[in-house]
C-alpha cells in the first residue's frame, strides 16, 4: 500500500510540473463591471467566454479575472439578471498577454434575448453561495457543488456534514442546530418530497447522489414564503442546472477500504440477480401460497388428535411451509473495490424558434462495508444508585456484519423560454437504492443460562426508490407594475420495500456439545415482509410586486398559496416457523429447514405424517400494524421586504397553515373505536396555525451586515407516532408504541447574526440563537408497559441556546507565498434541555433519587466542528485537508435509572488531491478516515464507561478520473 501511495504521489508531481510548463505562457482577461447609471460595481455578474465554455463572477468590487487562456480570438459576454447583456467580439490574445476590459451595464426589466435562456445566477460555487447568503433576507448556510467536489462526498447526507450547525445521524438523517430530523424540512427545488422511513417524517438524504446536486441551502430562520413545519432548518436541494453551452461530463472512480475490501471473512448471502441494479428480481417476494395481509392469515395448526383438524387447512399449511426457499446460509465473501461512475450531458437548442435548455444526468455506485470485530452489549442498573457501584451486564456479543449497497440516480431537466417574459421548467428525477445486510453475533446472554453461547443471525434486504416529477413556470408582467408570478406543481412517489427480513436465534451448550432453540425466551425463526408507499402532491403559487417606499427606495410585496397532500400505505406481514414435536437441530440452519424436517400431510391417511412432527409456517400478523394515512396542508402567506432606510431593511409577514391528518388501520377493532378518529371524516389531527415572522437586516458598511430574526414555527407528529398500535422495531430491538393523543409542537425562534465579508470570497460570521418549544414531542419509555416499550409524548417545554462561528479566509494576508491557500472552518456550540415525562421521571427516581428532571434533546450534539484547508494553483493542482467531528449525543433512551446511551464522537480526517491533465481530463486521489476512528456507543456510570456497540470503520483510499468536453453552441 505504501509503494502504491508513493507511486501515485510521484505521478501527481510529474503531471503538475508538466502542467506548469504548459501554462507559464498563458494569457488572461480582467476588468470591472459597473452600473451605467451610477458607476457602482455590479456584484455577482457573470463574465463568460463561449469558445472555452468558462466563466467567472465578479467580486465585491465588481472585478473579474479569467486566467490561463490560450492565445486566440474570442468574444466575451457579460450578463446580470435585470441588466442588458453586453458582448464584445474579436478579442485577440497573444501568448502571455494580459488584456484589460471593463463593462458598463444598462438596467432593464429583463435581460435581452441575447442571453439564450436568461441571465442565470451561478449557484454551484463557493463564491456564488456567499453571494446568495449575503443577498438573502433570511439566515442561511449551505454547500455548493464545487465544495462537494473538494471534499469528495458521495451523497447529500455526507455533504451536509460540512454545513455550519448540521450533523447527520445514521448516515442519512439530518440534524440542524442539534434538533432531530423531526424539526427539519427537506424540499427538492422547493417542492415537498415524501419520506422513506415508516417511523419518521424526514427525508433520507443519502438517496441523493452528489453529481445530481447544484447546491444545498439550509434556511435557519423562517419567512412566510417558506413552509412552516420546521424549527431547526429548512433544507432545499437544488438539482443541476442546464449549462450555458454544450457540455459533457463523465467520471469514474474506485476505492479501497482497509476493513471491507478483499476481506474473505465479511458476511454475505446469496441474493437475487438484480441486486446490483438496486432492486430484487422477485426472489425474496412473499410466496403465492401465503395470503397477503388483506386476504387473511394461514389456518391455525391442529394436531391429528384435535377435533378441529381440517384436511384443507392441513394441506394449506403444508404447502405454505414448503413454499419458502431454504436460504438461511451465511458465508464469508471477499469484495472487490468499491466503484462509482457518473455521466451528464447538457446544451441549449432552438425548439419552434424558442430557446430550450436541457441537462440529463445519471450516476451509479456500488460499495461494500462492514466489520468482523464488532462488539455489542446491554447493561442494567441492578439496584439503587446509592448502593450499586457497577452496572450489571445483560448481554455481551461479538459481532460480524457485511453490507452491500447499490445506488443509482437519473435526472432530466429542461427549461423552455416562451418569450422574454415567460419561461417553463421541467425536472424529472429517479433514485433507486438497495442494501443487503448480513449479521452474525455470538456471546453470552447473562440474564438466563450464562454458560450457554447465545447466537443470533439476520438477513436483510432494503429497497428504496424516489421519483419526482416537477413542472413550474416564471412569468413577468410589465404592464401590471412589473408583477412576477411563479408557480410549481410536483408529484413525487417513494417506496421502501423490505422483503424477507429473516431472524434466527439459537444456543450452543459447550459442556454437552449441543445446539438447541430456546423458544421460551428467544423468538422463533421469523420472516418479515414490510412495504411502504408514500406519495406527495405539492403545489405552490407565488406573487411578487415591486413598489417604492416613501423615500423612493425599492421594496417588494409578496403573497402566495400552497397545497400539499401526503398519502401513505404501510403493510407488515410476519411468518414464524413453529415446531410440532421434536425437530432435530445440529447448528446447521440449512439442515434445520431441509425438506424432511418440514411437516408433511398424508393425503391417503388424511392426517399429518410422522405423528405430526416437524416445522410449519404460521402467520404472526397484527392487523393494527398496517395502515393507510393522509395529511393535507393548505398554506397562505403575505409578506413584504421594506427598506426603512438605505441601510436597514425590514422583512415581515404572516403565514397561515391549516392541517388535517387522518389514519385508518386495517384492524377492524381499531376502526370501531370512534374516539381514535381513524377515518377521513374525523381527522386524528386538525390545526389552524398563524405563523408570524420578522427580520431586520442592517448594513453596517459595504462589507458588514447585522441580522436579527424572530419567528414562530411548528412540528407535526409523524404518521407512525400518531398510529395507536405497538409493534416490534427491528432496528432498535424494542417495542414501539404510537400515541393518538399527540399534539403538534410550537416554537419561538430568535437569531442574531453578524457577517463580515473581507473580500468577495471571504467570510467571518458569528450567530447566536435561542429556541423555546411548547409541547415538544419526545421519545420516552412507557413505565406502565410490562416490556421495554418506547412511546411518544408531548412534554411541557424545552429550550435550545447556541452559538455558531464560520470562517472563510485566504491565507495570503499572512505571506504572499500563501496566496494559493485558503481556510474554511465552522464551529457550533449548542445547549438543550427538555423536561422528562413525569411518569418516566418517577420510575427513574425509584432507583436514582437525585436524578435531574431534564435531559438533552434526543440526538442533539453539544458541538460540531468542520475544517477545510485548501490549496489551488494556476497549474490545475488542488489539494484539500478535511476534518469533521461532532459531540456525543443520545442514541437510546434507557428505561429506569440506567444511564442513557450516547453515540461518541468519531473524528474524521481526509485528504484530497487532484490534477488537471489537459484536454478535459482530471485525476483525483482521496483518503478518508486517516485517523482510523471507530464507531462507538456507550454509557457512563459513576465514572466508568460501558460500551454498547463499537466497530472499526476502516481507512478508505480512492482514485478517480473525470472528463469534461465543452464547445460553443452552434
């Protein structure tokens, strides 16, 4: 490995030197862009060179520079939204020449037709994001496509870790300012998209490949034109925009992980022929002999001697028991290198004489992960805290896990300009993911028979898909006082299918050299079938009317409406294998489910063969666990952006949201309980909320800005949290009970932010924020339940207070030799406290008398930090050192006086190196988790740490090549 790394490093050095020699004689164009009427600099104007398909945006002084240009004849375009486009032709550049050219732009209602579609604002670079941030009326942060490329992140979830105050849980769920995903809202190009988790409202961010993303914006303050159901952050994923000129972009990379790559002991099982395409080919589907949940259940087993024995029922049970594949085998399998590929093409053409811009993109990735040295444990406080100095171990397991994941995404975007005042936009997106997981664990279950070896195995396949179809328009009406109208209608479908999730637990007794099943305390061998489908219909209409305030300053009046419908169907079917009589078990699962071990029906004798001994399939269905649900939200808003003075701007308004949520369980017994409101005519949740917002933005000078924001927002319970039933959570290993009496939560939010922009690409910002919650929804143990049951309750109140710091600075101010280096860093400190439910608190204090009556909010980290040291020179060499860490956070609330489980910090250090090779090629090398950090969950009691789960993540090294082809449009 060391020799390989050295070889790659030397290759980069030689390529860099060759590029340096080529570019020493390159030409450049630079200048300023000014407003013709005032001679003020135009910030963020686009200066574009069509022949090379390259462009830059102007800085705070209106300056631009295009370096490293080959000698030749060019034309240069300068455009900015609201100004006429200027084009200068026949610019002749000699080798090494520095050409100076200034632009003076005339203000217009819209850019002229000379711009093919419109004078688009560049939104996918770090500098463009700073411009968006500075010009925004809200407190916002984000990450651009260019920054994602720097860090080497593969999907939206990984990229969002770099945003100030944002953390990611489980590799997919986003926490903003320490608040769980319940308090975040995710949209795709401004349109609602459905969830892919039956237990949550939130979107799984790992489903969005990085190459489909232009930028991700996180609005941390509310304004009435945004949906009101967020408190932590409103996340908008903007997909790739069409290019100004014809372009092709292709990339291919491969990576090696020190734990999972070429590891012959990594667990695996035989899957279907289409797993690599992200879906099951039917191998895992429920056999046709098993009734679907709406069709009923398998008949109950009756022995030969029973008076209720029925031949037809016996035949059905026997056929059902034999209809399943005998696929209970696990084995070690070596995985090859992980791989990733993407391709996109875009252009602008004429359609019926009108300009049409389009982009098509597709990506595919396949990767393996896992570990062979994991540990898993459960601990319990055996007495009261005064007399007990140590926790009692209940379970200790050594764990092995292998996981194979496929993810692909495809997108088509098009924009059609009907005329200079009217434009239509279409976006179609489809993402597909499949994850196959194999787990083997063995150890000691101390609570019963500690001398036995406890063994648990599972086989899991999770298939996820998301399709979104968006159509929108933008219309400008000059004769109606320059009224602007925007509209959007989007239909999205998501599905999460979990076919044939299998569990098998058994024991081994060493002194007898015997394997056996202990069905009195362990679950019977089980096969789960779960399917969730959710669709959303998202519609919005926005009006914007400019006007002049009393001093003649430009102001804006905005109004709009939205209507969103979300509908879900969830079905759960479970088949368990029961034993009738004595069934031999030698520790080999394939032998246990062999044909001769299954119950056989003797049609000639009209009875069970072998005296009714054998394994048989039995339905273990709880109809209340399957349901249909629907939520409708109507929104109206009115707001204004009003300059009180030249430096002070007021943004204020009011949003109204009317919510109706209904649910229908498949259980007829629940449908008959009128008080549960499980029908469309009597909603389970119905609210009318008024959400005010007020922001003040004050420009201290042309480089400093002060922002204050107040707003009221809300958080609605999810379908699952409201559903009045209890089921087993296969991920958490506990019972999960819904609560139909939940109410939506309200929050008052305050932000104060100082922003300083030393130059166009630099930023120093400091933000303080406070949030007061009313009736927040918290996970809590149900003290009245006989088993470990987690439910959801509204607690009285909660508070969060925090501080955020962000820095983006070029290091040339230290020494001229450091001008190619820049630093980007952010840090967040957050304190939260939520009241513990009184019933739960009473149970805790029964063993810990001095227990506090509050705890940090679930999943909230007290701090997060990101660091990026970047290097970029004029010869096409870039290098980045990346660091990320978050503080400990509650990952599991434990019943009684036993301390809660915390996910511990995992400091991640990465290094990225890339070199432009010329002719559109780019080579990159990336290394991740250079510190070799482990994943760890633990709890602490009287100064001693007890590990719940820990395993190695491994170090990863990847090598990639990218190709770009661009040419001017015809």
